[in-house]
């Protein structure tokens, strides 16, 4: 392990040797601006692509490709209630 004294000496040496750049020397440059414009273009492209896919999904849903969200309703059967089996869920009246 490095001793704390050694660490302090290294930090002091770095501070003495490393010069702080002047304000006029620090700039983002054309590369960063180009990257920024490319990121904007990517977001716009993704937005148009999302809109296109959502429209396609809505058109497919309107055409009935996915089926309906409502549960299937059962149509009334032709059997009479007396023909149906007795229910075992309710209270019994037999004594």
C-alpha cells in the first residue's frame, strides 16, 4: 500500500506540472457539434418510426387481425333451465 505521504507528494507534483488551460483554449469543436446533430437526427428518426409502427398496429387492430379485447359472450342455449344440472353452490332446500 502507498503511504499517505507518497500520495500527497504525487498530488502536489501533478498540480505543479499540470497547467490549467485558458478559456480560449477550451472549446467543444466541430466534432461535438456533429455528434449533437446526429443525436437529434436519431431521435427524430425514432419518433417517425414509432409513429409509423403505431399507425400500422392501429390499422391491424381495426381490421380485426388481433381479435377483440372483449371476452366472448355465450349465446343463450336452447335447453330449458329444468334440463340443466342442479347447482351445488347454493343452499340446499332438501330435508
